[in-house]
């Protein structure tokens, strides 16, 4: 699979990574994540250098992760620190380690050259740390489709009128293509905003909040390559100033974080959180919002997995860009440029060695 | 898979194709079938030209089939007639359409060059429209084997004595290889007749009809390439003239239509109907006949699927023709000749374009 | 898969092979085993030479194995002895036959050149015929891993301290790497003995036998290529002379036969028996021992199957030999040498012909 290597991918929710090792394949590489007693998270190739056994079947001990087959122990940098039955540990006794970084309740992984890993490139999402103003809940879905199909999905919201007719897409289909749409390039992706003015509120919104009638509704989405999409959507009573004066309070407001991470060429993980910005003091509202959004994502899952199957069956499909998917096209163009640059750059150094070298600094 | 392209294949029973789209892969191509409000059946590639989503997840509207992802609409000829959000529809906005034709309760599909599709080549089977004289019931099985293994099976009935010992093959095994067998080439395949004279009636027959003792039994099978086999079988009391004077009434008589259609190289659909020609006024007899034949087909399915697996495991199997399978060999020879002719003929034009062109005449 | 061809593999337990044909793939070849009325076991390619149907769906008749599709009959040498509907049987009407030999309750198969099959090469294991002194029970597991991973597992017992902590590996992990280990090459493999002196008895042992305290424990394993491992393990009260004077009676003693046979490149059969050498008159002890060992093998299965998956995912894994797995390394070296010799020797003759020729001697 052609993925951007020198980038951060969401690998796990922080609370998924404990002292019990977690096996997860990321971009075709089997990885084990674990948290040591000090709380530090590490990611190693899930493949002992002795006999290839999965380290994820082992256990965390004070010295590191102990293989569950013959007891070799590796520290977080992938260096072997113990081989039962021998004093000397050869330099080549190591497993590839990955640069991982925990931020805003997510564990991020850099799958490329560790020497140039730069944590400042991880998307900011402080809302995950602000449960007062943005009470939220998170989850992860496994989808049997290439991860870029999920990005496509998020970058063309006209699908709401067809895929989500019972939730966020209810009302007249035409409203979705007639939204006031603004698309902008950003240094690391694409963002767009859409406004539907004087629009019938979708069911998801009107179940959550009482409106007087029609609403002014916004959808702001920012794609941060390679796999994050940051969403802020909401609605207030039509004509009360959300669009022209930025008066967005008092209606429905929802923030969603989407982190889409390739597992294999044909499958991915979809990390998402939903933050309740309208009935902040009601935990039940936060729960209901999460359940409602999960339902819409399962509707997406169904169509994306079937789309994946069709793309696999039909060779060189004659795909067509249309007017309403210009933000999606822009996101794809950005990715193509980045992938082209990557292909032209030099190949990487052996990362098992690099991992050990780094640990010994 | 090497299949005859310029031919008709049974794609569905008429009552399977409704306003709810039906997804079915035929000869490795994912196809969606649907029926419009006027009752006309269409078949399109199940793959929207916009993003490759399956059109079978969409819905039929008056203008055609609406994609369930972003709402593009295609008419029965595969031409895109609506793209939400834009007025202009590019000429290349189309999906491949297939020539389909409904006849005798079946929807037939022509998977080759639409310009030479000729409905007169669809096998005639008026019995499907004659519920008075030939009350019948139909079904479809999915088999995990190449479709030609089913044709092989039908063209060598000596298997009855081994595979169907509890139904149509009961009695002495030798009788099957000693049947009076006549094989004939036809313009589009092969046909054979077999007579077993003064033969113990098989259980399926004697459960259905009361005989005085032994019977004269006939089996007439006609293979019409590429996938149809038309069967007329029956028996009357031995020596009452069925064989020498054509006096076939008053005993057991069964017509079976077999339509075998490749799905992938290693799987197929088996459409079949069973017509009760002996207790025509008893619906229960028609039901029982269908159930009994379905049981025998499930016995075939078991062996054919295992045969498929063995053929896949064993490279270049040293297969052997024998005396009693000459009709089967003749059917295979016919197919090989046709496939050779096909390979030597010119390649086909782009069919998406052809489909649109046809619609605009 | 690269396997040693001119060798014997355990194919089935004797009581698995009856008049009902048994289908089992061995080293990527689909084989049917059956026992005739005289009790003789045969093995044929599970693939009729007529149409490739599996002979395992047929039945044993006095003349041989009758195909369940069209009734062809093959004798134990693979020669076709009957084709329904014709007198003449062409010379090429045969299926590949395998040299099989029954010994010590196991059916063994020689997958290479029949001309050089030598039954004296089958490992001796008379304990299977001695239910008085070595009451035992046997079973077979199917593992989704290459068969050599099981051999690896048996040839490095330091895994007991990590994989089998609840049964045979309980106690201090260090004891396992500190065992007195002696490794020896044998003409057809490698054997080792290990002694853990004054060692806490593992749970499996102390559940079976009452010890006074610590024990002297031995593990003797002999790998006989390509797939057999013959095990004798046990323990007596520490210092009572097992190690220095060979006084091994009166404690715990267990014999295990391991026969590991490749099915495909990534799967194998694991035949095993466990013999109770400590409470010989108690059938319940024999049962409990078998259950306990089966539980430990299921612990191995879990790790071996995950190991197989990791080895498939990670290209050219940088595997590392360590000090404590020298017997395993020796076994692998032996196999590599043999496989290299095999690759350099001449290719084999057609075995279907060879099978028939042999039968006609």
C-alpha cells in the first residue's frame, strides 16, 4: 500500500493501551503497543527477533516487554535487554521500534524515518482534554475498506442526503448540494465550510435540541493529512445570526474528531469521538449523541465496504469527478502530490538499527 | 475465466427482479438488476462511475436507478441522467449496461457485444408459461464450482447410480450404463436420449406414481450452449409402448429446466424448475417433486464442490474420457470449438460507450 | 512447500482408517486412506482419474475403492479395475498410489519415490503396543502453522517457563535455562537430555504423583526427521539417584510420541500419544494425563499459529539463534542439509505409472 510514511497516524485511544499488550496492524506492519509502569507508551514490531513469535502474547515486566514464547525482553526502543540462558546480548538482538506519542487521549504513531519524527505535526485537538465544555465519548470501528475511502466520504457531505436519510441527512436532498460551500487549501490538507440557511433541521439535531422552525446549519471540516478530519457542525434558529454574525450559541453544536488509519490495503481503523456542545450538563445527551453518530458511521461502513469490493472487482474503474465533490478532489490531489514527493525521496535506513541507536543516545 | 461472451445466460428468475435492486455477479462482472415502474428489467454494472459505489445499494426512481451514495441517477442504458449539484452531465458519465431480455419467467443476460445480441438465440421453454399442463416450481442454488462441472454432471447420467442411490438412481447400477443411448449434435450443443427398458422404477418415480411393476424409462437431455440443459424424463409400465410407439402418457413424466450461469471461475448459479407431468391437478405433488429434485441437486452440489477443490489442488489432472460419458465429451468438444473461435475473433469495443450510444438512437 | 519426500510421515492413527474412506491432505497432496476387508490400508490420490472427483466420497467394495461419482473402481495400488459401461480399461486409467505402512498403531505414508520406500526407516515406538506397562491415549490436533514450527517448539523446552506456566512450566523460570543440557546428533536427527536437579515439581507432576519436596527432573527428546519427536520425561524425589544412578522408578514418568505432518505450507497435523508410567493401573490417571497434555498443546497451538501469521506478514524476518535453543538449531541444520541433498538429487518418475507398475509385479 502506498501510504505517507513520514506522518502520524492515530494508533489507539489512550485507554486502549495498558500493561496488557495490544496487537494492531498499522499500514501492513504488525505492531504491539504497551504501557510501562511509569505510564510511557511504546510500540514495537509484533515479532520477536528470536523466532518471530508475537510479542503481544507476552507480558510487560519492569525491564520491558517479555516475549511469551522464550522470555526474551525488549525495552521500549526495541533493544533486547535479556535473553534467558545467556549473558551476552548481540547487537542485532532488537526489534523495530516505532516512534509513538500520546496526545489529547490518543496514541499516535510515526511509521516513517524516526530521525525526522516531529511531534508538532500531530493535529491539535484539545477538546479531548476539556470534558467540561466538550463532554464527549469515543470509539473505534474496523472497516474493510481502504482508509482513503473514509476520507473521501468525509470530504463530500452531499452523501448525507442519500446514506443518512434517517439521521443527519433528513430533509430535502437538494439542500445539501445547494449549500454555500467554501473550500480552502491548508499547509497540510484541505478545509471546507458549508452553510445551509433556513433549512429544515435534520432528525439528529431536532431530537437533541428544540428549534423554533427552520435552522441555519453549518458544517466545517478540516482534513489534516494523512488521516485526520476535524469537524465542527451545528445549527441555530434560522436568521438568528449564526451565518452573518457568528452567533452560534444556543442551538445544536457537535464536534467530531475522525482519525482514520490504514490497517492493510483493504482495511482500516476509524477512531472517532463525539462532543456534545448543546446540553453539556446532561451525560445522557452525550451518550445519545455518540450512539446516534455511531449509527450513521455504520451506515457509511456498509456502503464503503461494498464500494471497496466493487473497486477490487472492476479493473481501472472509470471514475468521474463531479462539481459537488470538489473538497474531496482537493484532498485527493494533496495526497497524490505528497505521495509523489515521497516516491521521489530517498529510501529509509534500517529501522531496527535506528531504533536501537536512538535509545542509546 | 474463459466463457462465451456473445451468448445468453440465465441471470435471475423474473420474480427475483423487482424495484428493489438485485446484485449478482455474472461471469466475474458485478451487475445490478432492477425493474422500473413500467416493468422493464435493466442490468447495469454494479459500480457507480463517480466513486465506484455499488448501485445495488441505491433505489429505483422514475428516472432510473439512483446511486445510494451521492445520488447520481442512471437510466436502463447506463447513461447518467442526473448529477446532484450540477446541470451539465459529461458524456463519459455512464456505467456499462448489459443487454437483458425477459422470456419464459427468466431474465437473460448477454455478456458480450451488445450490437450483435440476438434474442432469437435464447432457448425456448414455453412450459414455464403453461401452469395448466406443466405445473411447476422453480429455485436457484449457489454452487462453489465452475459452471461447466454442472453441465458435465447433467451430460453423464451414469452418476445417478452412485450419487443418487436414494432417489432417482435407485435400483441396479448396471442398468444405467446399459441404457440404450443416442447422442446427437445440434446447431448449438448436443442432445441425447436414454432408454432403460423393463427397469425397476426409481424411488422418486414410485413415490409419485403407482406402477404395476417394472417400467420403461426415458431420459432426454438437450444441452444448449453455454448454460442451458432441457430435460424431459419419465416412465410408464414396461412394455406399454413408450419406447416403440411413443405412448408416454399415464406414467411418470418430469420436465426440468437447468440454467447454469458462471458467477466466478469457481462458482455458479444453478437456476432450475421442475414440472409435474403426472398429477397435474395436485399442487402437493408439484411441491413434493420440487423438494425431491432439490434434494438430488444438493447431492450433486456436495460432490461438485469437492471435485472443484480437487481440480484446484491437483495441477494438470490426468483426466480420462470413458465410454459412458460420450455425450459429456461431445458437449465439452462443442464448447472448446466455440471458445477457440471466440479467441480468434476481434476484441470488443468499449461497452459503456456502446451502451450509451444504443440508448440515444 | 519444501519437504523431504523420501521419508515417512504419520498420516493417521490406525483406528482412524476404516472402511469409510478418510480424506487427508499430506504435504499439499489430497489423499484418501481406506482399509479393505482384509484389514490392509491403502492411500490413493483423492482425485479420480476420470473427472477429478474426490474418491473419499466413494465407498470400499471388495475390488477396491469405488468412486462415488461414476463408479470407477481402483485397487490399493491405484490401478483402475472397473469402468462401468466398458470392458477395456486403458493403461493410463490409474490414480497415484502412496506407499503406506501400519506400525505401532499409526498409519505411515511415504510421499516420495515408491521404489526406495524402506519401512525400516519408520521410527520404532513399541510403547503403543504395550498397554500394560505404558497405558496411553492418543489424539490429533490440526494446527494452522508450518509443521517445522512444532518441531522447533519441541526442541527448545525453555518455552515451558513462559507458555506453560500453569502446567509443566510452573516454578522458577531460571531453572529451565539452567538445566544440565546435553545435545547429540543422531543418524537421522538430533536428541537431547535435560536435567533439572532439586527443582520444584511442576503442577502437572505434583497433581499426578505425591513428592516429598523438590525433585530431580529429566526431559529426553529425540527428533527423528522429518516429523517425529520421541519424548521421555519424569521426576523422582530429589537426590534419590535418578540422575547419578539411573534410579528413575517410583516417581512421575511420562512418554509422549509426537508425529508432526505437514498438511499445507501453513498447516499441519499433530498426532500425539501420552503414556502414563506412574499410576499404570488407574485408567483415570491415563485419562487425566492425556487431558493435561492436550491443554498444554493447545497453549502451544495458540502461540504457534500467531507466530505463523507474523512470519507470513514480515518479509525476511531477522531471526536470531540463542544459546538455549542449540538443540532446535541442530535440528534445523539437519533438515537444511537433507533438503539441500534432496534438491541436488534427480527428479522423480511419474508416480501414477510407478504405482501401477509396482502393483503388477
